[in-house]
C-alpha cells in the first residue's frame, strides 16, 4: 500500500513532457516483460526511468545488468532530448521553452527577473510565521491563472510535509485573482507526507507520473527540511541528513527540467551553535542544489508605525540571497487576509522603502 495520501487525482491531460519524452518501449534494450513491470510500478516514461535508481529496479526483479543498461539508455535519451549536455543551438530551444510564473506582486516579480522561471528549483527560507506557507498558497492561485495574466494555467502538485495546507486560506486568496475557489481546490493534487520514507518514495515513484497524468507544471514542497531535521538528529546523523536532502533536491530539480515546471520549496532557518549565525537549514548540499534562494524576513521592525496599528497585515522583505543571474537585492511586500500584495505606490511604506534604498 502506498505510504502517502493523495487527495486529488485530476483528469488525465496531455502534459508538456509528453511532447518530448520518448516511450519506454522505444529504448533499445526494453523487453515487453520489463516494460510491463515498469508500467505496473508507475515507471511509465523515459524521464521517470532515468530518475529511477538501480536498487529500485533490482527490487522489481529486473537483473542488475539489464537494469543498469536501461537506466543508461533512458539517461542518454533524456540528454539527447535536451537534458544534460546540450549544444548551444539546443540551449536556445530550451530557453524558448522557459515560461514565467507571476508571484502576484509586481515588485517581487521584478526582483526575480520577471517572476518564477520554469526549469528552476527555488528555495524560500525564513523564520517561523514569516509567511512561507502562505506564499505557497498564493503560488497555487497564480499558477492557475491564464498565461495572459502571468499564470501557467496549470495544476499544482502540493507536497505537504508540515501539515499546514489550508483550503481556508485558498478560499481567501483565490478570489483576489478572480479564480473560482472550488476550481482551484479541485486542481491541486495534494500529497501529505508524514516521514522521510514517504517523501522519498513520493519523489522516486509518484511525482513524475503524477505530473505526467495531471499536466501539473508547478510543484510546491512545504518544507524540504522538516522531516529530515526531525528524523536525523545530531551531528552523527549529518551524513545521512545531507545525503537525503541531496536526493530530495536532485529529484525536484530533475522534475523542473523534465516537465518544464516551476518547483518551489520552502525551508526553515537554523542557528549555527558555534557562531550564532542564522541561516537556511540543510547546509551546503541544499545550497548547491537550489538555483535561486530567497530569504523572507518580517519587515515591520524597520520603524513602521502604520504596521504596528494594523495587526491584520504584515510586511515581508524578500531578499535574493543566491542566484546565478540575479543581483542580491530585496523588496518589501504586504501580506494580509487576501494574500501578498505590492505596497501602494506613494504610501508611507513605499516612501520609506525608497528612502531606505537610497541610504544603502
Ligand atoms: N487571514 C490572515 N490575515 C492576515 N494575516 C494572516 C492570515 N493568515 C495568516 N496570516 C499571517 O501569516 C502568518 C503565518 O504565516 P505562515 O505562512 O504559516 O508562516 P511560515 O510558513 O513561514 O511559518 C501568521 O502569523 C499571520 O501573521
Ligand atoms: Mg509554514
């Protein structure tokens, strides 16, 4: 029995991935028997097979030499289709395929170079209560917007490891984007995760078929370190903790490329006991795997009397901490019951922000 709960499985649609993903049966060493075994185990495409481990295939009673050959063939096929090493001209095709998802806030989109790109793994990290989970809820809504409004007109796979997914919050945010609440909720394949093995199993066996079947082009994970930190405690578990995080990040990154998808994970912060420095959890492994890392901090401490009177909204500073092609800059947005919004141009908040930037 599957060790996870999947709350929704949408109508099968033709996904982007299918356009350039070869059939399993096209692989030179594939046999009808093995093809059948793979499909029975939800390894239904070349991209899924390429991301499957040798151990897993051997576990399906496929002999290890054949299994290795098939993985190599799948991997080579993926590379030929534009993943892995690519020629410049092919690279241009890939760039053409990149699409951009709005966050629903112009200032944040600008900070991110236009919005959230497909084929990228993003990490948003920050302290408890800053608004990370809420931000993912907003992205669920923007993802479902038509492309003309900055969305991807896409279903969203939401992997909930912290148990904080809230349809109530969707009900508040979706109308802001003129979306039908029930339609939004119906289009979220929600996967609830309770421990690391469920998370790994979801990523290894279920995520790619899910994306293929539902056409989802956005994957959100709340949060990437929750189970890993909870289950692998202490310094002696550091190697397994890091190895597991690496696996999770790798699978997500692969999903972003194989399905031309936006993948966003949120992360907690941690304090280095030796230096007292506060940073994202997960250390170097995660640091190297994510392509864009953004910190979220509460901005109300920055002398804002208006905020203090208003307990139904809060200001959040987004800061691009790491990205290969974005400057290290920040912006402030508001979050209230209706979700995240730009601060009003000309408002006291906006003026203070301009002043603060001039002073820097
Ligand atoms: N309906 C709402 N109206 C205004 N603020 C809200 C609402 N719901 C949640 N919040 C704000 O969101 C915060 C929790 O954000 P959350 O996304 O759970 O943080 P994180 O995931 O970073 O721990 C609350 O402390 C509150 O300030
Ligand atoms: Mg949260």
